[in-house]
């Protein structure tokens, strides 16, 4: 164990942000912290760093902060640099400022000794030099130079200001600094923000093999699935711990909620039954002992509380298009996009109801493409044309940066002046703007609230073509899931740019992938694309290992997946047998009345069911992939 908080709380201006925090970090654990925007995730990281004070929470235990030794904790913030005009090399060297200061002092002492032959100065130099060497003074330059090269930066890059690097490169610079500090615990606050998919995948690979403990705050569900082995959810000011990745957390939370509700309902029904018996025979002398035994039985019961309510504040809307478009929605033919110079040449066709996800690195032309087809940027060459009867609406991040003194209510009313106040409130309420919230000034809204308001205005018009540029930016996980559900029900044609792979995998049935100056159209889902990409990489690796003598065999990949599917079927069947035996044991007379034993068996059943569910999900996914290969 490296670090532990027991019954911690944090308040701001008299308002409790975190009420009952129990949190533990063990060696080499990879932990996710998730929850709504504003629930206190970043506050928790700051508490771990000691930047905000912890007070005693509302739990039963006294506040405790337990540390194993003096663990070194590093924190990657959402805004990691104080001065972006600093040279990259100077930013990295800040890690060794104590050694640099000692080095400068040693040089000064050498100058003094050349002028004055003083034993006191010589002794000071000797002591300082010994300390300098013991702290790594002879090797620190080699350390940071090696790390800089490891992250693919050049000598020329070292002399550039931080401001000249991309978001992904800045993240790498932050990592270099933190890794050079050799922390025992690494805290990451939204590390995938502003990163493209390629950089996110690099970061995943790096963190999966990272040897120290990780605590990650993120809304990127696929990123969490790839890395973490434990999830803490902050909900209603409290933490709850779940073992496994994000998908496992979702299943466990749902199963836990359902079980607790079932146990609560069963116990309540039992108490009501016993109470009826007591009332029926309370005044019959012959039944006095029976009545007393039933009263004692109720008194001895450990009451099962109803489960905490889900934080289900979601938004919803009628997204059915007002008019039906033609079958052919969009034709893009050799369209050259760019500004001063071409970025890419693009060709694809899109039909009614299809869903195109546009992915690729930063600055390669994704947003430029949607701006071009929306007429906001002039095409350099080629053509594009929307079909007959298309009603197109466009969302981009610039559009969502609404501000001013007007209220949410006024902003929506200006867009739809013929709607009554009641109709406006109903429309805004569908996107979680209720009560006095509708009178909030636009200038006070968070990024997520601005996104919701903009989407509310766009979707209320019920277009038959939606063009969305990074619609999930600033949304928390519940917001993303709600938008996925809403767009999943949308019956029109969807074109969207996103770096959120989970979002893309949920919605897109075809992809446009930007790579360098190329834009390749794939008539497949993201999971199918990933499998294709993985297969290509494996072929390349195999070619490197064998000097190009071996080639990829589709049948080999299919056989590999088939064997795994068969193995999973066997494991699922074995768990079925175990579950049957456990249920029989729990229902046996000698066990049924033993609440402790029943609880132990039920816990084993729950664990096995959770494992079986994971196996079944993997099995179903393999069958889908096998089906896609065969097609």
C-alpha cells in the first residue's frame, strides 16, 4: 500500500464537494476515477497531492491519511505548463533544478579556490561534491537526454518554446518531466484531452507497461478499458470501489444495484408478512410465544437499505427528421481541401441513414473537410453535392463557445421566436435545463452546458442530416452515453468528427480515416477497422521477423479466433455447472436458514456470474468478427 484516505471530505465556501471518501492506492495499481463533471475528481487528486485540506467526512470512521513511507507523487494537470514561452529543454531541466543549483555552486567554489587557498572553501567544495555525486549529479544530463530521445524529440526540438508543440507533444514533455522525477504514484487529470487517436494509442501502450501506480481521471471509456484494473466512482459526494476495467465497472454497478434492490424488496416483504402474523395473533394467549419469536426475529434482522438512486440526470429529445431526404445524401468526388496548400483529397458517397465517423491525427484536415462541405471553407479542387430535400445542420466547437449577457431561455427563444414560454421550457428541460437554470447567463455556463444548449437548439429543428465536429468535448461520461443513445435513435444521416473511439465505435457504420495527406474511406465499423489495422501490423511484424518470407493468412487469423471462441464456450459451460450446484446448495434446508452461509454462497455466485458475463461478451464479439471476416 502506497497511500490511503479513510473518511475524507473537502468543502469550498461552506459547500461540501466530497463528503465520504475512502480511497486506496497500492503498488503498481492502475486506478480510474470517474464521475459527473463537478463531482470532485480533480479535487480528489489535489487532496492526494496535499494542495487542498482534507477534513473528517460523514462516515463512521475518523479521518485518516496513511502513507507507506514517503511516496513520491507526481501530478499531470490539465494545464501542465506555467510559462509556454519556456524552451523545451529548460522546462525538462526544471526536474533537476536542485542539482543544477549545486553544479553552479561547485563552479563558483572552484573559482574561489583558484583565487584563494582556503581550507574552509576546499572542505565546503568536497562535502558539496560528495552530495552532488550521491544525488546523481554525474548522470542527470544523460538521463534527460536519453528520455528526450526515447520520446522521439530531436536536438532541434529542445530549443523550441513549449508553445510551438502540439497538444500531444506537450503531453509527452509533461511525461518526460514526471518520469525523470521517478514518482511512486502518477496522477493524471484528463491526459487524453486534445490528443489525436494515434497519440492516445501511444499513451495507452506506454501506460500499460508503466511500473509504478497510476491514478487516472478521464471521460475516455476506451482508454480506461485498455489500462485500468480498478475503478473508483464519485457519486453524491462518496466513493465506491470496483475491481476491473470500465466495462466491468458498468456491469458490477448495475448488478449491485439490482441485487440490493431485490434484497431490500424481499426483506421488506418478509417484514410485512411477519408483522401481519404478529398483529393477527398478538392478543391470543396460545400464540404468545410465537408472536414473541417473530418480534425477536424482526429485531435481529440486519436491515437492507434500498440502493442509492442512480445519478440519472440525462437529456433526451425527439430527433425524428421533419422531412425525408433523397436516397443519395452526399457525393464527394476528388475534393481537395485545405487553405494555403492542399491537406488531402477526399472521395466518398453517403446514403440516407448512414453514419460516417471521421477520424485521424490533429491538423490533417478533418474539421477542414466538414467546414468545406458546409460552405465555410472554399474547396481547392473537386466537387461535393448534397442530395435532394436534405436539411443539414452543423455543430462545431466554435459554435458552442456561446457567450454574452443573455440567458439560456432568451438564447433559445431568439432561435425559435414562435414558441410559447411553456414550449421553450419543455425543449430546454429535455436537455437538463430546468427551473431557475434557464435564467443562467451564457457567460456563466460551463463548457458542457454550452455544448448541451447548442445541441438542444440544433436538434430541436429535427434536420435529416447532422454534421457534428467533436460533439463530446466537455461532456462527462453520462453526457456522452446520453448523446450516444440519442444519436443512436436518430433516423437521419450522420457525419461526425471525433477522437473518442468509444463514441465512434458506438455510432459509425463507415469511416473516413485521415492519414498524412490521404483520406481513406472504409465501409465498416470501428471495431472492424481496428481488427483490419491490427492484422496489417501483425503482417508487417511477421515480415520483419522472417525477412518477408512469411505472409498473412486470413485462415490463420480466423482459426485463432475460432479456437478462442471454442475455449470460451467451454469456460461458460463450466461456470453454468458451478452456478447450478451453488444454487442447489443455497436452496437446501440446512443452508437456507443460515444467513451467513447464504451470503457467502451468493457472493461466490455474483463473482462467477460477473466472470461469465465477461466471457460471454468476448465470445459474442469474436462471433461478430468471424462473421465479418466470412462476409
